[in-house]
C-alpha cells in the first residue's frame, strides 16, 4: 500500500483526506486497507490522519511515514491497522 493513499488511486491528494473523513463520519464501508488511511502511522484511523494528509499537501508538512512517496510496499511498522494483499494501484 501507499500510506495516505486512502482511495487507492496512486496519488496522494485532497481526495484522500476526504476519503478518510467519509470513512470516519459518513458510515462508509470499511476499506480493505486501513493502513493506507493511517496517514500518521499511529496505528489508528482518526481525524488526525486527514489533518496529516492536508498538512503534507498544503502546509509544507513532513512527508508521510513509509511506505509513502508514491511507492507501494509492505508496512515497515505493522500494527493493528491491516491491509489486504494486493492493495496497490
């Protein structure tokens, strides 16, 4: 997966922050890769993840933790968020 690429379109953009917020607040279906939504790699998905994506995109925030930067890879810090096999654009 690519951290922060919540909608699995191979781009980290505003749509990913919206996808995270929709999952949290609009009773959307559980994504097959919660790890991609965990943009700050704190092992949970919450509003801070959407803020992390927005900070990265629009405020010169730090790069998202690996696997990020458009490279699809296995999570180097596995935890309780999961990702089904094959979740790469």
